[in-house]
C-alpha cells in the first residue's frame, strides 16, 4: 500500500510525535514533533525534519549545529499516531551536547545524570 | 536531587509521553501517556502504569492481557517533557499481538509490515 502522510493521526495542533532511534545501536536519542509536511520532507530528502513548536517553523535537524540525522527508516505505530524514526546521528542529538536527550535516570528516588556532554 | 514527578512538564491535558523500550534488546515497543499519578505509581509498584486517553482511566499495562511491563528504569529528557521507560516486556506489547507497535515500515514509498502477530 502506498504511504500517504495525510493518513496519519495528528493532534489538534496538526502534529505527531516522532521518536528518533539510532539505527545501529538502538539507542533512543530524542522525541520531537512533525507535521504532515515535515514527514513528507523527511522521506523526500533523507534528512530528518521536525516541526519546532517553540519557533513554529520547520527544523531540519542539524541545519545549524551540523548534528544531522540521516533517515534510515520511518515506521508507523498501530494507531498511526506515533512515528519511530531510525536515524544515523552525526554528533550529539541533544542541545546539551549529550548523545541522547534521556541522560537523567531515576534511581532510588533520585535524579542521576548518566551521560556527560561530548567535548 | 530527589525526583518529584510534579517537576515534569505535562501538556494541557496533564499528560507526558512515555516511550517504552525493552531493556535487554533496545527495541522500542510503544508510546503511551502518563499523568503525574501514573508516573508515581509506576515507580512505586515497578509495574508500568499509563493513563488511557480513550478510557480516561489508569492503565496498568498487562492487567487484563497479562502482557505486563516490569519497570527497569525511568529516564527523563532534557526538556522534562518526555519519558523513556526501560522495561522487561512479557509477551507482545501491542494490542495486535505483535512484539512492538511499530510494525509498519515505509520502504520505497510503500507501507510494509515487518512483524507478524505472535501465536
């Protein structure tokens, strides 16, 4: 069946959450949001493109930082309201310069940082 | 620093997205939503508990199906508006009886099912 990005379920802001996962290691890097046009652009260009809710603009990941995400594969969940984006990440995915945005773990009730910024 | 679930950023429905990842394999299983109380219960009981948006009720994953998620570790992202939940999943995570909800891949513009229901 041909994929049509308009067949996805978007929230009332026209957005769908997209989980970015490193294709080689399986590491979950970040979660960001796409609108239908960002989904289309990601597939067309092979460069993962989100919709920035704070800037209200398209966000070609790494366009300013150089930390681009090459699209390896896009997957859709059973409810068609979430995307899994397999990527090859150049450099850190997180704006704090860490590999992943999920660098804070809850252990024994405390917040522990389990990842350092890359240098 | 002691973790306080009320310090997370919830959306206007009081919910935060939670990505469930199999702790041993790194496979991304599903995305669901939690409210602050679901976060608290997950940590307290070690059984991953979501908030069902369709039923508007707590959803102890696997309570009816037996396909429970044992909580291995909860992680918070840099913006504190998304959770990564490392789990040990019993049986399939998806209501379609597939291991993961992300069983549809987009390849060459077509939707391909890459995972079969378990029997």
